[in-house]
């Protein structure tokens, strides 16, 4: 009996050890990857890797550099699966690299000349022996074989499906793209959409597609239809999408895979800056939505901005976190905002973890505008960026201080002050606060968020009437109605605010490029799909200086939605040398304890070296792209205008390492392990904020 029993025990022990090793190996393999956008479905930018840590990060050096030969701004957070890195180029070509060497495995271009819009990455799906890369190009969602880069012909129409599929007939000829990776749940992918921000915007419906077939699985109306919850928060016909649209998710989503809850942050309704034709609270614009991931049914919501007329889109995916408060463990969802606030909710019930007060806001001086009387502001955590701007905050280092004071004193000020004919200072500005890079959170519930502290100046003016436009040439008319907001009446643009001059554009660009740009958009510029072919030709002729007066519209009676007020353009509040009118810091990095709502530390992020050389302490710079944190105690971030890549001690905020990149890294890094070696990689496309162009991905590792 004993001879039979002992071997059985030994066999069982061997099986248990083998099973445990298998589980550990799978866990190790999973931990070695960076499998999803921002690290995982929780969007926490977190890695359990520890090989590179606080004691040795100062020793890391460049391990490899991949040149895509496609220069320009790259915002991609690459994913790494089983030793292969997947990313996109500046013109939205998809590629796969050997993650240990940077050697290219394949590259796929959906269009002949590449797309003009930036793309923040791709999504990976696998089942059995099959694996796919899903990514958006133009108004299409593509499915590629992850091993070859070739389209999966059985997906949709020869490997692609229209992102307009669930938007309705009104979206047919409107601008619809996606530049943020989709969110996976089981065999569904939910796709963010970028739309026009004007009255011609398509509906911002949330759509789920089947990963295997491309079929539309469900649709959620962010502008509710009759009979749906929230319908009465808009005028009765707004849902028809004749003069109001958007309320879209463009920043990405997070999903609680265990509970099947999809968390969707939304942006404002279009037109962004005037809501006289959409009186009401406007659900579900500017909201955090919790949807059933399988069906798209609403579980709960919280609107972070009521009746938005400030372009306060929610800029980044939320973070799914577990915190401890008052002795209780809470699975929570935390949402950062452009306004510098963090809102924290119970993930299941939607109940705020910290009290949120409705504060009164000023009325508009535009008679047609009915401002919502209050806005929700959290009591905790405290803002991670300044929300007020006093005279004492004027930049003390500027030689233009008196001029800046004069502008300041004449402008409207204050959080949630409506825009009108008198200029209004908005702080944080239109790019935040937090921006699309989002926040990182570690398992202890500490959030790390980088932010801009750049004031902008905004105002509205009456829209020109037909008789005021009648003396203009057709091309100049199209320019006045669509382009003058950003590029100015003299086409000089506003380069310091990010809007290039169009003067002599014919000497810098080909007509075909400009024609494609007008339709497809690029960077901050949306595509103007409502402009007819003849109008586009007239506009190009006007820009190139050879317009013939007899050029006319294809349809004289065709009119788009009319809004009585127009936005006067995106203008940063700067001095004559291009520095912010506000005192430093102009860029920050903040650690926030979500368990208590208190700040742990805040550091200045970035510097202008010419100011440092004058004895001015580092001021910080504008920054785009988020941080990555690791179990090794580190926070990695590029993002800054100065083109540096930095590593901080996440507990103290102490700078431990930095190096200058080949071009500024306006992207969130990724970290991963291949063959026992840990790497940190970041896209270096530069271009934004007037920085030099780049075309590379650079990886760092210990020697």
C-alpha cells in the first residue's frame, strides 16, 4: 500500500510544481510585454519590470534606433507582444520590429502617400493560432495579420470596415477619423472617433465592432434619440445632426474586463464655443460614461462639464485603480481633465469618492447663449495645475511685463467665464492641464500626471453675413469661412500658438498635398469634408495666388449649418519672445495620492536652456505625451519641448537620469523585456511646438 501511495504523492507534487511553473511562466511572459495602449486595459501606464531601477537607471544607454524614413510628429505608444514591437509612422504606416534589435519585420501602408493625421498606436487581438493588428486609417478600421502585416480579407470589406458604419446617414460625407487605438473586450473593439469641432460635426456615437468579422455589434448615442435617457437635455431635434454634432470619444477608453464595464470619456458638442442652438445640460457630452461592454447599455454616467462652451473635452482615457479610503478598499475610476482636476468615482456605482460641489458660473454677454448656471468641481484631489491667474502671476522675467499687464487687465478672467466679444483668458488653456498623454497610476494608488500651465486668450465675433462676403472671390470666401480662425485674415497664421503661415505656401507644398490636407486634416486641423470640389479648387487657387474670379461653387444653393457667432482663433497668451505671459512653472509633473486626495510631490518638467543660462531656475515647458512607471521605482517621461527623455524616482520626484533625444518625444514611452533584458522605448518625431522633425523610435537598456 505504501509503495503505491508514495509515488502518487510524488507524482502529484511534480504535477503541482509543473502547473505552478507554467502559471509563473505565463505571468512572466505577460509582465514582459506592453500588450495594450498605455500598458493595459486599465490605462495605468504601469509595468512590473524591475531590472532597470533607481539604483542603476543612470547607466542605461541607447540599445537601438529604428528610422522609419517617414519624418514628422509621432504620438504613438507602441505595443510589444512576444518580442515584436508594433507601431506607426508619422503618416500612419504600420510596422512590426524585432523588439530586441529594432530590425523591421514588415510595414503596411493603407494609402499610397500615407495619412496626414497622427495616430497613437494599434490594438492587438489573438485567439488560438490567429493574431491580428487593428488600426485606423482615414475613416476605416483595418485588420492586419500580426505576422505578415497583410489585411485579413474576411474582415469587413477586404480587410477594412467603415468607422461611419454606426453613425447614420448624416455622417456619410463628414469628417470622421480615429487617432487613438481601440479598446478590446472579448471579441469586440470599441473605437474612438475624431470629428469636426464645428456645426458640421458628425454624431459622436460610441461603436463596437466584432474583431473577427467587422460587423457592427452595438451603438450608443451620445446625443440621445427620442425615448432615450438624456434626450430632454437638448432641444428636441438636435439628434437629427443638422446643426449640432460630436459629443464623441476621441481620447480612448478603459475597460474593467472582470466586470465587463467600459469607461468612455466624451468631448464637447460641435460647435465647440457657442451653444445657443443646443440649450440645456447636453448629456452625454463631456461625460464619463460606464457602459455594459457587451451590449453598450448605460450603467451610470457623470457629466464633468455642463453645456460646454469652452472646448473642455475630456482629454485622456480614465485610470482604473484600487484605493483604500476610510478603511475600505474601493475599485475606482479616476479621470484627469484639461481643467486640472481629477474626478474619482466608485467603479461600479458611479458614486464620487470625494465630494463634488456645483459652483455658480457667470452668464454670457451673448444674448442667445444660455450658460448652465453651475459646474461640478471636486473638493479633492486639489488641482494639479493653476486654475486662476492674478496680476501677481504675470511673468516676472518678461521684458514685456507692462504690455502683458495691459492685455490682462482688459480681459475677462476666471474659471468657466463664457467667451464673448471681450477677450477671455482661459487657464489651463485649450491643451490642458492634462492632455492626451494621460496619467499613470501605480498599485499603491499614486497617480502621476504631467500638465501644461499655458494661458490662452479666446473671443467670439458675429459670423459674416452673405452680403459681407459677396465682394470676396470664391476662394477668399471659402478661406474666410473656414480658415481665417486659425491662419488669420492675412494668412500669416500664429506659429507661436501652433498655427503655420500660409503665405507663399505654393513655394513649400504641392497642390496635391494641400488638396489632401484640406479634406483629411493634419494634427490639430480637422478635415473639411463639407467643402465641395469646386470650392476646394477655388481655395487652393486663392492660396497659390492664381485664382480666377469666374470659379464658382458646384451648388450655389448649398448651405451648411449657420452659427451666428464664430471663434476668433486659438491664441496663446505670450510675450514678444514667445514665452508664456504667466510666471513659471509652465510644465509640471505631479504625484497625487488617490487614497487621500493629497499631493505627494510636484516638480517642474522641462526647461528653456537659454533661460537657465541666464540664471533663471528651470521653468518647465509645454509637454505632450504621458509618463510610464515601473515596479523598479521609476517614472520615465519625454513629452517636453526641450527634447529630453527623463527618469525620476517615483517616490520623491528626484531626477535620476536624462538624455537628449534625436527629436522631441511627444509620445508616451513603453517598457518591456525580451530575452531577459528590459528596454524603454519612445517615439521621436518632433515637429510640434516648432521643434525639429524626426522619424525614429529609440530604445534604451542597461549595457
